[in-house]
C-alpha cells in the first residue's frame, strides 16, 4: 500500500493572526510526500525528510499517525518528503507538508478523498507539533486547492475562492533577516488589518496584500522599504509573507528581471508562478 502526493506553497494576502480572518494564494513550489503502509499491527512510523536531513521528521510522522488513528488502524508506515519550499520562511511549508502527507496516506489506504477531513487532520497535526498559532486555515486551503482562498480561520470556513485577474509571476525574496514572531505585537494591528481584509473581500487583492505586508513588517521589525522597492520597479504588489522573513512580489513576465534585480540586494530571489492545481495524488 503506497501512494505519492504533492501540495503547494502559499503566499500571504492577509495574515490571520491579528483578526482570525486570512487570505492566501497558491504558489507553484511543491512538497512531495510518499507514504508506504504495512499491515503488521506494530504501529511503527518512520519518517525521512529527504532534502533536509537536519529537520526532524516529527510533523510528517504525526500526519500519518493521525490518519491511521482516525481510521483505527495499527499499521506501520514509512513516509518520505521532498520539498521545493524554503522552510520556516513564511511560505506555508508546514501546511503544504501536512496536506501532501495526509493526502498520500489516504491514497495509500485507498480511502475516499474527503477534502475537509484531510485539511483538518493536517491542521491537527500542525497544532500537535506546535507549528501554528491560528491553525493556518488560509494557508492550508490555498495550498490544498490552489488559487486564492479567503477564510475565517477560527471557524475553519472558506468565505471565498478566487483567481487573480492577471497572469502574473511570483517572486519570492528570502532575505538575510532573523525571524521574529511576536504574537502580542501582531494582535495590536487588529483594527488596521481589518481594513486590509475588507479590501480583500471585495477583490482588491493587490491592495490588501501590500497593506497587510506593511502592517506586519512594521510590527515585526522587518523593513517596509523592500515591498516599496519592488513596486517602484514595476511589481503589481508586494509584501511580507506570513510572519516572514520572506517577501513576495507579483509582476508581469516582462517585468520579472527588473523586480528581481531590485530584490536581489536583500537576499536570494526565487522566481515561480501562481498555482491553481493545489494538492493531488500523482503517479
């Protein structure tokens, strides 16, 4: 019993920490998970993070365990993940990993694909491993479904699904900055993030993304000038993703090199695309 699944990274439009409401969009950077199950009654789960051997496999093992526990099975398992997503960068690597592993486990079991259950088991796994503050339902749904999702993270409800009106490239800056997750400072932003969220609800995603990024970058002591530099050099929008340290910029293909050059002075830049496929079983 074996299956392989992939899930996508996501970028932030609205970070949900301040208000409980969020929005994210799929990025075509993938996590691939292969799960093999053994009906031996031993419940021994082995995990391998193939391209990041220093990363503990706790999350991927927890995902498999939670699926097996849900179905009341004492199988052993081996799970292997490979990723294109920079870890701990604000690009939903944990959500994408959880989605891919849980979906692959369903595939290996031959169980009917239940999207809501898969998302909830993935989020439970991230909570169990203390990798999320809000449950990251916005990130998880954008990773799982692709495209834009607008969510109530507290109720785990999708308020809206959408696509960008333009065909854009995604530039991701991984700057040489130390990550700083100060939840109390982020929650001070509630009234102002609600303004950005309202822009998101009416479809002004570029404006919402920029406003959100400026607010959270200010609260977390990240530079606000990075997003402005990107826009000055023809990006449609730009802002901090998640709780950083990565920044995202959206631009037209003809402007990629100009935006990339503006961002490269701050660190490594990855050029990618919007993702509308989401998570799927492959092979």
